[in-house]
C-alpha cells in the first residue's frame, strides 16, 4: 500500500482515481505548517500540493519514503527542485490542464471586445438605454493574427476558423508544412502587425518576447487593430498600447494579465473606455481545476507503481560514475544551446548534437537534455523548458533531435558540437572544457575562436575587407557600447568572416540595425549568456 498526502485544497473529483485505487491510501490535511508537515511526512510515499504549501528542503529531507511531489498546476516555484533532485524525489506538474480554459477565455475576451459587451452592460445596468454608442464588428472574414502557435494558440486558431476568420500564425517552431496542415498562413510578427484585424498573443514571457509589441510595431500597425492578451503581462508594452489606442491606431484591447499583478489603482487600463480587463482568470474554471488534479494524480499513480510517466520537472537520478563525467559539461551544454539559438534565424527543425572524445564512451542523454533545454528555452522560457521535459517538448514541437558520437576529438580531449537547422539556415557552435580555464566555445560554424561563454556578445558576419573592424568599433563607441574583448575568424583572405565582440552591457536593437547597414557587414546579432 502507498500513502498519499494532500496538503492543499484540491478538487475531490481530481484525485478520485487515487481514492479509488486499491493500493493507495489518500489523506487530506490542508493548512499544515512546515513543522507539522515535517513531523508526519515520513509516513507518506507521495505529496500533492497546489500553491499554498511550500515544499522546503527540510520537508523533503524528512520524507524518507517520499518518491514524488505532485503540483496540481503549472508553476513549481513553491517546491525546492534542487533539494528534491538531490534526494531522488521526482517533482511533476500538469502543464496541459489549462489549455482549453485559457483558449476559451481568449475567445470570450475577443467576442466581448468586438461587441463592447462590458461597456454596454455597465451603461444598461446604470439605467441608460444606449444602442448607438456600441456599434461592433463581426469576426467573420476578419484576419486573426496568433503570436505563438503552441497548445493554446493552436486551439484558438481552430475556434477562429469555425467563426470564418482567416488565420495568420507566428511561432519560432512553426514550419510552412505544419502551417498548411493546420490551415493557417505562416507569417512573421511584422506581417501580422501590418495585416491582421485582431491579434492574440500566446507566447511565454522571455527576454525575446518582452515588449515584442511596442512603439515600433504600433507605428506600422493596421489601423483598427484589436488586441487580446491572456498569456503573460509584459509581452505587449502597456504604455505604448494606451498611446496607440488614444491616437486611433488600435480600436481596443482585452487583457487578462498585467506586467505587475495586481495592477496599481491608477493603472491606465482600469478606467479606459476601450480596454477590457479581467483578473488573470485564464485558468479559473471548475474543469481546469479538476483537469490539473486529474493529470497530476494519474502521473503519481504511474510513479508509485513504477510505470512510465510524464511531466517531471526535475532531473532524474544519474548513476554516480556517469554524473562524474557529465556534470562538468552540463552548464557548457546549455550555454551552447542558448548561444546557437540566439545566433540563428527561422523556425527550428533539427538539433544535432555531436560528441567527440571520451564523452562518446558514456551515456550522454542527460547532457543532451541540457543542450536541448538551452535551445528551446530561448524561445519558450526557462520556466517552461527543463532538463526532464526538454526532449518531450521538442517532440511536441516537431523538432528532430539527432545525436552523433565519435572517438576522435582532434586537438581536444572532448568536444561538444551543437548544430541547429531551421527553415532559413544552419549554424553550429562547438565547446569544450580547458584545464585551468573552464568552459570555452572554440568554434562557430567553421571558424575557430576562443570564447568564455559568459556575458553580453555581438556576433557579426561580414566580408573580410580592410576597415571593417575600425568601422564597427567607431560605431559602437559613438553609441556608448564598450568592447571588452574581440574574436575574429576567417577561412580565406577576402572571403566570409565572423567577429565576436564581448561588450559591457546589452546592445540596443537600433545599434544592431546600424551595424548591418555598414558596408560589407552582413548580420549582427546580440547573444546573452
């Protein structure tokens, strides 16, 4: 028999399969303090929580029989993952349980925005019968731009098609083939901004997506756009949005999320006649609360019964002899993945990892997970992708993972090479550990370099012509961007070349644009490691 402790209020229906299981004893004890949990957790094989219980290292250490901690929801910031991993306790969550409810809330917000429902309701209940002020628009034959075609965005697109809308979809993993299969038009953010009538965002909040819709996008936006955000606050620049509405560029907006929650009492959204707001209700349905509990309960059953399971968010145990070889490479592997993702344009199709030298003789799957996480987290965020689910998410996104091994590592004891192929280009980066120096990136594409993977970088592709370095230095200096180190690489005199500059701080996008306008300079990308 296995004992499961439920320490937070969780839907009875959601945990019914645990209650009904003949080999499971479920005990519900919500509201326990840390000390109270420590005193009893040693009796239990599994712990189920929501957000109220903070699962500390002290609790985990006291759970001598504990095999799994299940979070009935998405976020696991209330669980000490490092301690759980160290103690061999699996932590799982329920990432899919909120998909439909968030999708439906998005559509409810879109309908309310199109027909001014909250504003009309307020005026009617205040005693004014006003039909003239609330002239709306139909969804039929309108173009909907969906930024982020993951689980939620894809479900929104399905429903929008049923309403007769034309769908333009953007996603860093969306290929032309997949777009055609879903019956949508593959588009860039700029194409959506310029052509859509409605726009909804369904991306995680990452450095890449923060303020992805801001003043520059509003300046070229199709007039009369209506914008919905039920994803994360900060994807759309709130101040720039208010200005775009007040100047007539945007017809209205509907937001379930804010950059700071709860918003300040004087937040401009709260009393704006053309903005609809709700208090982060995307996951707030009876069904969603039940679904996340059902999902996590099912995985707890599998783990306790030693059956295959999904949705783990911490690293499974690695044999000591394998960990000893691989652990020094975990950070390097993730940095290589992050570096190559930031360096490459287009929708990701393949990730190829090549191990050379002594690494070819051990099971490198744990290291591959770190590398894939480094690539995917650039697009989806580190909160979404971890070292356990990275391979699963890659499969979900139709990203092919290829691993090659070779005993020969040329001048290095070990070499890890990551090659990223997208629908636009193929790029690679290789790294190793140097005795006394630590992690180094030693090759970008076919150019040899020597780079410590820490800090802010500018990666430049250019033609090898006299004066390029001087022009780059002058431009950066005039924009107050200080160069700390410089690496250059070329294959043939006068041919293609690269330049990697480590700078003291982030480089503004307008400066990167100025760099690409220089003669003989092809591309300039910021990379942050």
